[in-house]
């Protein structure tokens, strides 16, 4: 690890990298030919190639966003990104069959162990492709489909064709266009009517190579009355040059379905994390985004829910930690299109060592949506003088029966709380870590236990050296 | 004369300030590169009770040095087009001066009477130190488009209630850029009852220690009114305090927007700031938007927060009033009046409040 990189990421514990053993690696830079080559390599149907090419042209024509951290965005050099890299020739169903170096990586990250203990299924993506994939047999027997997205397209082309780009069109924004043009990997999930997947399924995304772009695409369809909890985790090695992660996630919750999508993003501090996540909730369906942003250089992520069906509900709970050189620009978007829909957004951020945390949100209530209820709460903690916190909420209310509330506050750690904990024998550093963990508690209690413990440890690690 | 404006004529649509009322729409002709001819409004000062204005309070044409001192130091950031435009089209710049240590117990009225198609005025405000006064700026007249730019400062240790009201009128673009000197205590009120289209951009800078600001808005939109208010408060001095309370009652097919920016600069230790937007939606076709933004660059703050609430008239309150003998219409009117009265009653003395209530009351019937 270079000195620059070490300086940039501090004690980031997933920052090692393995030697690159690519079986296929594209040259840096993006062109229509690169897009066509990715599609040809995957033997995709023509309609998908056409969508990719259209998206590529849209990406090239569309200017960079003129809001957010434009300074950091302008630093992205799209010609210095590798858009496709394959390190394994197949997606395996047994860990033993995964190439040893990649398997070692995931073992160090604890994925196989977690699968045995508490998961219904796992997909592990390394660079551009899924290298391992499995699902519990009993779920498979009930008709649950859990595949990597490429296999999903091959085996269930009809379903993919119907829903792909239906929630996030490629023209939605510059980065959704980029993802649609060069997507590779990600998860495809279909849960049949009435099936409840009791234990979470997990996807783990790892970038290993330098200047790598990871563009996974995830599509989850929960049919009527079904439920699923999907968990994703992300890490990358520490390099002094930047990598790009630009995913698109589309969720479709049919009437009465329940989808919970949990993310703990712990990319190294050289990764741009520019992600579009959106779900559509039909009648009485629920979509929940539980979103933790700990790592990355710049995150721009605003999980969205379109409440299309009457009685549907959306919930977004997000936390963000911004350390040195980091900008977590996260938030949520909820569109109330139908009557009797409800939504709740809870956003918590901590900024330290010059980090910047921003909440950027939007809630709209359409004129025809009667009796909607919205509650948005944003809390921010600033731990030192060099840090910054912003809140940019937007509310557009077009129906007189809607009840919408938003509140936000920015504060520092209370001296009283610190004093109380120190009077009980904790050092100042421990007391601060406890307060921070308590601040994030509404988020961690929604995570599976193993993730919550991991997150608490991670935050305690981040708090080391905060005092003095 | 027009060149400083033309440099800023093209606005960024991504900036929230132009999101709901693009500059093209607020510009009098819609051609943003045009700087049309305008009329100057009549401006006069008087006291609410009709007595003569005390010595030490004057309104007169501003000198170049006044403009240099009070007019150009403040930055409108993304909203520069509108104030630069008004400065470019206004033929005259006037200055309202209140000398140091003047204390006026009766509210002072600055009447701006507009006429013609396009009418613009630039008004500098120069309040001396230790002044205690209540100022009502009343915008009236029949111009199709009115542009008012108010710039200046409230002197150190001054206690000022400064209310701007447009109760009848057509299209309005109003920009305020005012700074508070050390330990100044200011209540800045806005009352708007029936502009067909209003783009209001109010900015205050708390640059010096100990200053305190309360911004109140009481907005009544009806018919097809389009009222867009942007309120920006910047704390850069230490131990500064600000509160914003903006109430909009939205009826008819109106579209009401409130955007706020509360900025705490690095070094503004001990800042205490909060902003609240309330929208009362009174009809099916009314629309309300709010974006209360917060940018905090200082950790040693007492507290910074904001909130927004949109909702209909509370049915329990309606029910309560109906049990007291009011019919539904009376109960609604009482609740709307109470809603608008909350910030109104905090704008100044009883005398000022009574004067404002008298003028706004008849407009309640419109919704």
C-alpha cells in the first residue's frame, strides 16, 4: 500500500488486495465497441445489446450533475476505468470450486462462515462477475429464484425483459445510463406468491483490481404476499488511484409483498460510489431500505420508493459516517402516487476529521394521493471543527389531505453524556464510541445481529484516536 | 448600466432557488437578456398614527458612497440574477436613514406606491446604532411588475422590527440583503396576501457577535397565486441566534413554495439557529413545496435544526369549534386566521400587529 493510500484510508481493515489473475480484462476506457463486446461475451439476446448501446449514447450525451459535490465528480476520469474484468470462468455452487485466491479473499471477509450460520443464500461477486452462488435447497423447492443477474437473464429472459429498466430507466441519470451500458453481475431474485424467505439472502461485492469499475445490476421481484430480506456488503482494496462503483437496483413489491434491502457499504476511501436504487410498491406492499454508508470517497445514493399502490408503505433508515476526505451525500426519495400510503425516513450522519455528510431527500405527494402520511427525521453529529453537515430536503405536496413532517438537527456530542459515561469508568474515547454507537442504534437494530455487531466494531475502530 | 446583470442572467436550474420559479418566469418580459425601461415608484415615510416623522429619520436619494457602503458587499450566490436585474432597471436608489440612538414608539410606514407596467426601486437601509424602531414597508399600487431591492444594515445594539408587506398587487420580485451588526436584535416580517406572482428572496447575515434575528412570514395564497419565498440566514459571528417561522395558508389553485438556507460558517461558535415552515393546505388544487436546507460547518453550536410540516386543517380543532357554536365556515376562517396570526403576532408591538391584522383580515374571505 502506498503512503498516500495509507494516509487516505487509515485503518481500513478490508484494504488488502490479491494479485490480479484476470482471465479476461478489457482495456481502460469506454466506447460503443466495449459495450458490444461485453454483451457479446455474455451471449446476450439482441434486445439487451440494444438497450446497452442506447444507454451508452445517453451516458455520453448527458452532462455531469450540476449539484452535489461537483468538484469530486469532475475528478472522475472515465477513460481510466476498466469496465470489465473477469477473474473466474464460472459461477460456482461450492466454495471449493472457486479459485483459491478469490476463495481466500471471501474467507477473510467471513462470507462462507456467515452463509453456514445465518443466511438463506449467498452470491459473491469479484470484479465484474459472480464467482460463487448458492441458495438453500428448501427455498429452491418453493420456487424462489436466486441467481446472479447474468444467469437470471439466460434462464429467465422473459421475466428480466419485462422488468429490466422498468423501475430505473437508463435515461434516469448519467450513472444509471452508465450502469445499463456496461452492467455485469448483481443478483436476480424472484420470490413466488405467499413465500416468506425467513433468513436473509446476501450478496457480497468485492473490487480487487486497480482503477476498476464495478457495475452490478440487481433486480428483485417479490410476488403477491411474499417477503424477502436482502443484505449486501461491499469492500475494496486500498489504492492511491480511484475506482468506480455504479450499481442499479430495481425492486418490485407486488400487492402485499415485503422487501427489505439492507446495505453496509464499506468501500475503501478511493472508491466513488454512485448508485441508483429504486423500488415500486404495489397495493399494501412494503419496501424498506436499510442503508449504511461507512466507506468510499464520494457516495451519492438516494434509495427511492414509488408508492404506486394504495396502502403501500416505504421506510428508509440510513446512517453515514464521513471521515477524512470523504463526502457521504446520501438521502432518500419517496413518491406517494396512491392514497393511504405512508412513508418514514430516518437519516443519521456523523462527520469527523474534515468529513462531510449530506442528507439530500425528496418527498412528493401527487394531487390524487389522498390521506398520505410522511415523516422525515435527520440527525447529524459533528465531532470536530473541520467537519461539515448539510441537509437538503425537498417536499412537494399536491394534496390537501396529506400530513408531511420533516425535522432535522445538527449538534455536537453532549458534554453531559460524555461526563456521565466517564464518571462510570469509561475513557473519553470509549465514551465517545458508546455515544456514537447509541446514535446509530436505530439503524443497527434493524440489521441482522452479525452485521450489527460488525458495524458497532467498525464504528469503535473509526472512533479510535478521536480524542486529543 | 445593465452589464453587471447580464453576466448573471443565465441561472442554474439545479439551484433550488430557481426550481419552482425560474428566473425567466419571474423576469418582467420573460426574455432574460432584456433590461426594459421602468417607472420609479413614489416612496414616502409617515407614522402609523399620522403624527410627523421625528428628526433623524429621512428618506432621500442615495449617493454613490451610500451604494458603495451598503449595496455591494453582500453576495447572493445562486440568486444573483434578480437583485442585479432590479439594480439595473431601477432608475433611482433611495436610502432610508435612522440616525444613532433614535427611539420611535410608533411604527414608521415606508409606502412604496408603484405604477406603470414595470416599476422598480432600490432602497438602501441604514439603521444606526442603538436605534429602537418598527418599520413597515408597504408595497402598493397597480404596476404589473414590481421589483424591490432592499440592502443595508441594522446598526449595533439596535432593536428593529422590520415588516414588508404586499397586500394587493400583481407580480412582485423582492430581494432583501441585510446584515446585522454587533448585538443587533431584529425581527424581520413578511406579509403577503394576494400577489398574483411573487418571488421573494430574503437574506440576512449575522456577521458580528451577539446578533439575534427572528424571521416571520405570514403568507396567504389563493386563486391562482404563485408565491415563492426563499429565506437565507448566514451565521458567521460568534454567539448569534436566529429563528425562522414561515406560515403559508394555501387555497384555490395556488402554488406556494418556501425554501430556506440556514448556513453556519466555520468559526460561528455558539450559533443557535432554527427554521420552521408550515403549510396549511386548504383546497384540493393547492400545492405547497418546501426545501428547508441546512449547511453546518461549525461543530461548537448550541443547536441547529429545521422542520417543515404540511397538512390540512385539523378536524379535531374544527370539531371543537363547532361544539362551541361556530358553523364550519366560521370555524375554518378562525383556524386559518389563527394559523396566520402566529407569526404575525410575533412581528412587533400590539400597534404594529393591529395595523397588519386590519389589512389582512378582508383577504381571508378569498379562501
